[in-house]
């Protein structure tokens, strides 16, 4: 999920309202055409891993990033708030200028 997305969960036995049915139809087509990019933004399974939304598993998809480094990124994000740019990764212990340059094309904010 990203900011301003809405998920409608009907109650057991409830019929979907016309508006939910109308908005549900374009969504699968958009997801298919977009190559699954809405899911990849949160899960980090697409072309780029989002520093602000990725979990440990998503960070571990980057070559050279193990569980410890992934946890450091998440801990930094929790303490200091969202990353404003990929370059902010230099502030995380274990990530220097060369390391950030190596991952720059694989990360986004």
C-alpha cells in the first residue's frame, strides 16, 4: 500500500457496491500493463528497492546486503524517518560512498 490508496473489504455476505466493482475492474488491467509495479513498490521485488518501504527480505535481494545490513537500514529509517534521497544511505553504518554508488541504480525513495 502507498499513501492515499484505499482497500475496500466487504463484510461477510455483503454484495460489492457498484463503485467498488467499477474501480476494481481497471486495477487488474493497470497492474498487468504496469508489470506489477504497484506490488513491487512496497515489496521491493521490482526493478528498484524503495528505501522507505522495503522490508528485510527486499533489501536482501541486493547483492552484498545480508540480514544485518538490511536491519541497519530499517533501524535508521525508524529512528530518523524516511530517506529523502538514496544518498542518505551513507548515514547508515556500513554504507560508505562506494557502497551507495554501487546500489544507486537499484534503489529509490
